[in-house]
């Protein structure tokens, strides 16, 4: 398994975090829309009390996990188990 989708997803997650960190994200709009850990943080706690750096790390890890699941699915479709 080459993990192409995993690395692409990590790059997308890192780009999202860098875009937010530069201050070009107006009112954190894109970060709140596309960061899965922020969704859960907003549901269960006050978003202003959560560490931004921790959300960046969790966002990149969440994107890496999604990419890995995609790679795993592609590998199972490409190389089905022999019976």
C-alpha cells in the first residue's frame, strides 16, 4: 500500500491549518467548516477555551486518519482477499 491518499490528506489538513494560522481565514470560517475536531469541540465545550495548537494537531491527525481509511479501502478493492 503506497499511502497516496494519506499523504494527500495530511497536506490538505496542514494547508488548512497554515491558512488559518496566517490570519487570512476571515473569522476562522474555513477552519470551522473543514476541521472535524473543531466540530466536536464546539459541540461539547466552549470553543474559546480550547487550545488552537491542539486543534491544529488534531485536525492534521484526523485528515491523516481519513486518508488512511481511503487507502485501506482502495487496497481492499484492488487486492481482494483470496478464498
